[in-house]
């Protein structure tokens, strides 16, 4: 098996050894016909069909190797030609050289790197440039600030991944990246593109490379690696492939409530050593912060999944989601990023509400409050909107007492509603989230009831026939569960 490179452009960059191999070996295989010099190799068959039928690129590469090994056994000598140099970013050659079934001779070739350094006018050794694969940018560039040469940027999704992996900080000086396109060909171009426009202003293909002089912050490998994982699940998992924005809503809601439950567990974190390597305390109790971390990860999966679906539809990407919320938060914090002064939390809220009105073009501050929110949260939001302009009900404790008396005298729909509304006002003035407060008290009640069930079972008592007085007495014994 002889492996040679087609060089980075036309056949004029063939080496003498490659030219001799093309002329002297009858059985010729091209990895792909998508190369400017491929047409110069007569009577060669390609593996382009594998790219159309295989489930993944790794399957493509493994399939190519199996065919080449088989043909080497059948024909005795096979010439395998790959784009560029066979020793630079060529996975199939890596696999062939590691395969014990075949003996491989590799002919050196001119690489796209040679043209890149010439066009950039830099010495890569002196500059300390690191070459990374755009398809695996998140992993290969993790922790790096640059300079980076990013190869195989053949689609806008790859450019979006690169931008996302840089954690929104973008390139350093000038916030720009150099795009090298079709080097060595008549339509060659070397241009500078703003980091924010990378996946919009560039029409990439298999002959596109990026040069990033420096990054404002190290590449955030974990977030981008996770985004890659979600896309992989979407491609290969039957369940994930069937999901839509609508079918995921139930899971999004469930994961949100599980995060809330994990936050409530933080109230019971006393005595747990967060430094334990196994995520538990000395007595084996699970660290509630480890639990919260896990649940936040599940919720993040839902966010990334929805962004992945939107990217498939050409609507937006995870990078767009991050950019949008970043810009929105900057715009709504003029006291942090602008010239507005806000000395109190109330002033911050007022600024926030006015900014939302201007952004959304709304006529009422109440616009945008979702009608299907849980009732306590809905009341909390309505009251908070009113309070942002100074309309704050006074004497909330008195209002609760008055509403309670009316509800006791006439326990109807309106009276109970006014009592709950007054309780929400009291919670707000005490800086307590009523939804979380009620959930917390309900969780305590549940734990006590479960403890009572355990106690009844130990005493062989039937709770269903115990009677109110005996049940109350048993309940009082679970005081420690509060």
C-alpha cells in the first residue's frame, strides 16, 4: 500500500514521488473527488459513496481502511491518494499505519500548512502556533489562548462550534479572525472577519482554514464538548431523533422542578462535607451541592437540546442563545455597564422594567407575564411589576389578618384568593419567594408524614383506621422531622 498526497491546490504542486506513483501504480484510489487536483489522476475510483451512506465520519474512515486492506491483498499494490499531505490531519492514514494487516509506505507531500505560513508571513515555530481540527475544536483547543490554526472548517456549523467553544469572548486584538480560503487556487482569498460574524459572513468548504492570533479567554472545552454530545445523540439515538420542541416541554418542566427540589435540599446541608471526593458527607449523606450540580446539568441538557433542534431548522444556535442573553443582560444593567445610577434593588428593578418596555415595544408592564405560571408565582410577578413604580400595598401583615378573618367567615373562592394574594404580598415585603416557601413547608410536611408512616408500620398500626386523635398523637412524635 502506497499513500500519497494531492497537495493543497492544483497538480502543479504534486511532488516528483507522487507523480511517479500515479504513473507507475495501476490500481489507484482517491479518498474524495472534492479536490482541485483529483481530476489529474486518471482511472481512479473514489470513496465519496461512503460519505453518503455511512452513519458517521469514523464509520467512513473505518470503511475506507477495510476496502484498501482488501484491495491490497487482491492487487498486490494500491495507490491511495488523499487531499493535502497524508501526514497532516488525515485520519484514514493514521488508521492504515496502525493496521497490522497491511504494509504502508507514505510519500511526503506539500501541505496546506506550507501555503498558510507563506500567506500569513509567520514562522509557526517562532510564533508557537498550535494546529487543531475544527471538527474537534472544543476538545483539542481546551485551555488554549492561541495562536491557533483551525483546519477542516468545512461548514457553518463547525464555525459556530468554534465560536461557541471560545465561550463568547472571541478573538483578542481587534476581535478578529483570519479566514484562509482556497489557497493556491485562482479564487484564493485571505480576509479578516469580525469574531461575531464568523458563522455568518463566511461561506466555508473543505478548503477553508482559520487563523486565530489570540483569544480573550481560554477555550471553554466542556460546554462545547457537551453541545457536540447532544448533536451526536440527536444523530444516533432513536429516542433523541424523534423529539421536537413540543415533545420536550414535559421534560423541561420536570427538570426545572427537580432543580427547585435540589435547591430546597440546600437547607438541609448542615454537616455535609463538600470537600469529600465521593460527593457525600462523613456519614454517607449525599452532598446537596452535588445533587444540585447534577440537576442543573439535566436542565442544561434541555436547553442545549432545544438549541440543537433550532440549529437543525436554521433558526438559531446555542451560540446565538448565549449571545442574546448576554446582550440583553448588558442592556438591562445600565447601572453596571452604562451611566445610569442605581443605589438600591428597587431602582434596579425599575430600570429593568423600563428597559423591557422599550425593548419589546409593550404598552403595559404586565405584558409578558405568562398566564400559565403557577398561581403563587403569577401573583408574585404581578405585585412586583406594580411595586416597581411604587405601587406597594402597605400593611401586608394587617391585610393577611383581615383577609383571614373574611375567609373564615365566608370561605368562598374570592375570599380565599384574597387571603393568598395578601400572603404573597407579605412574603414579598419579607423578601421571601412564596413559591419556594410553600414548597419548602410542603416538603417538611411530607417528610413528617413519611416518618409517621414508618413509625406506624413499626408499631403495626393501620393509619387508615387509627382515628384523628391517635393520628395527631403519632404526628407529634415526628417533631424531629421538621
